[in-house]
């Protein structure tokens, strides 16, 4: 079996590795002249780290990662803790994979290093995808035609493949933008920060966590806004991020005041599709289901896509590809679409105005903490994607149903 994967982001790299595990001969085509990832953090929930383990990458990624023990929700004005959730050994035990916080470059490097260089075509822009009954093809900007039994389009939120397959549709602005920065640990020493916190305020929220084994603090401040460019490299105007969090808890202001370069990223999504595949060609990752990042699930869903895609192609012959892609999409589309919707709801919930709505939201978070020790995002971590996950799904059910006999391990609302 021969496959072409378009795009070497987290989704494309994972697809290439997953397909290689099935014995597929893979060509990975990327428009950038070299493998790159921007300087920012990424959270890898257990559904993501289970896939990394399956791809043989978990140890390499975990060696450079941070493992938070808990997530603390805080109020914007006085920093009081609303409640906290367990992410450490309890979550790993229940979901079968650790919760990791990683520098994107560390994750990307570990993944890229596992793809043989002879399988990679860098500096190659794909300008078209075609197919007939027997094979699929991509056309490059240089006029070359590459042929394979299947094409996986992992070309991101601004996917062109999506338009070639399903007609014109554009990335949708979410009405939110993220200020992003990384700070050396020394810059924030003495601020008394919780290890991982999401601070909730009217029309905005602020997230910080450690990456690279605590060497760097990753900060993300999300605001509601009319318009913002979809870019991983656009810089914020000087002081803009501080003005956006005027009046917030002094610790938030202190962090923001100590940042160097601050990037501003207009968050875009894609509308859910009724299908991702046609014949021998399929979408994967953000091209299929770009979502707002408020449950930290976009890359996780791309990783699970890749694992399921590989699973569906095990033992398949070239003539079986369209059916195998149907199976892949039927196992993934509804689950990923659900996470897209719940991520959007999480953003709305985070940004409620002060007053009765925010109080009701805080009460919900407290009640959830009493019922489910892993927090409001954990619903996505146990989605069954392949056989070994069923075992961890069973463990989750058992953990959630377990009576409160854990000797204080269950997080207490404060
Ligand atoms: C602010 C923010 C925070 C986030 N935090 C998290 C988080 O904590 N956890 C999480 O799981 N997710 C998170 N996400 C989501 C995550 O970053 C994305 O879902 C993930 O990176 C998507 O990977 P991808 O491979 O599908 O797409 P991309 O990473 O966009 O990769 C697409 C690749 O395709 C290439 N390409 C595009 N067009 C062509 C072409 N025509 N020819 C050749 N190559 C092409 C591009 O150059 C690129 O390399 C976050 C997103 C944002 C915006």
C-alpha cells in the first residue's frame, strides 16, 4: 500500500507514522522548507498520549514534558480558587495515559525524527488532488504528479484540500484571539503561581502552565474580539496584552508584564462536515475538524484520527481503500464533531459576564469537581478510538462510579 500525506503538522506526522506501522509506504509532502513548530506550549490529554505510546513516541515526548498534578480554576479579579481537578497519577491511572504539557517544538521534533528522511518531501506545495478507481494523485506547484493508493490531507485549518473535495468553504473566525508567550522560569520566580490554572473573567480567560520540565511558563490570554488574523507568528502591539487584562489579579498582570515577545493569534475553526472522505482521499486533523482550543483537544483529535486511520487500513489491499476510509470516518466523525461543539461551549462558559451567569457557572464547576475528579474536559479523553482504549474507558467508568473512599485524593471544591 502506498500513501501520500499532505502536511507535516502534528496530524500529518501522526498519520505518516501510523500508516507506516501498518506496512504502508508513505510520502509526506510539506510546503515549508523545513520541519518547524512555533514557540508555544501544547497540552496533551490522555487520549493524545495513548496514541503517542502506540506510535512508540511517548517516552521521548514525556522526557521533555511537564506533568501537572492538578488544574485550578480561578476568578479573574481576586484570584480565588473556584475548584480544582486531578491530572496526575489519578488521571493517568483512569485514562491509561499521562496528561502532559509540552513545548510544541519538542513534540514536533520527536515526531519528525521518527519519519525516515527519504519519505519526506519538504518545500513542496500541493496544488491539486485527483483520483480514479485505481489510484489517487497529488499535483505539486512544480507540476509533478505523485501517485498512491490513498491521499491523506492533513493541511490544517486553512486546508485547500477541503475545498478541492467538497467545494468552497472558508475558515471561520471564532470571535476570539489568543495572546501567547513563553517566559523563562526565572522571570516569574516568586509570584506564587498555581502550577496550572485557568482564570475566568468577563469576555476573556487566561491560562498558564509549565513546559520543558518546568523551564518555561507558557501563557495564553484569550479575549473576545471583532477580528484577528489566523497566524502563529503575528506579533501583538506593544502593551496590547496588558491593556486587555487591565484590573485582573496582580499575578496575571505580573506574568503579562514580564513577557518578551507576545504573539496574537486569531482563532479560526471549520464548520463540521457530513463526511471527510471521497473515494481514496480523506481529510484528517484540523482540515477535517478545526476547533477552538478551549478544551485543549485539537491536536489530540488529530492524533486519534491518525491512530484510527492506521487501524482501519491494517491488512487492507489497495482495492479496499475506499471502504477502509469509510470505516475511519464512521469511527471518527461524530466523536470529533462532538468535541468541536463542546470546545465552543467551554469558551462561552469561560467568558460569561460577572453576576448570576458567572456564579451559576462557578457552581457548576464546583459540582462537577465533587462528582468527577478529572474536570469538565475529561469527557473527550476516554472516547473509544481503538481496542486498547476500551480498557481505559472501562477504567474511567469505574473511577467515576467509585464511591468517595479515596482518602482525600478526590479534589475538593474550595
Ligand atoms: C491558541 C491555540 C492553542 C492550542 N492548544 C492546544 C492544546 O493545548 N492541545 C491540543 O490538543 N490542541 C491545541 N490546539 C490545536 C492544535 O494546535 C491543532 O489542532 C493542531 O496543531 C492541528 O494539527 P494539523 O496537523 O491538523 O494542522 P497544522 O498544524 O496546521 O498542519 C498543517 C500542515 O500542512 C501544511 N500545508 C498546508 N497546505 C499545504 C499544501 N498545499 N501543500 C503542502 N503542505 C501544506 C502546513 O504547512 C502545515 O505544516 C491549539 C490551537 C490554538 C490555535
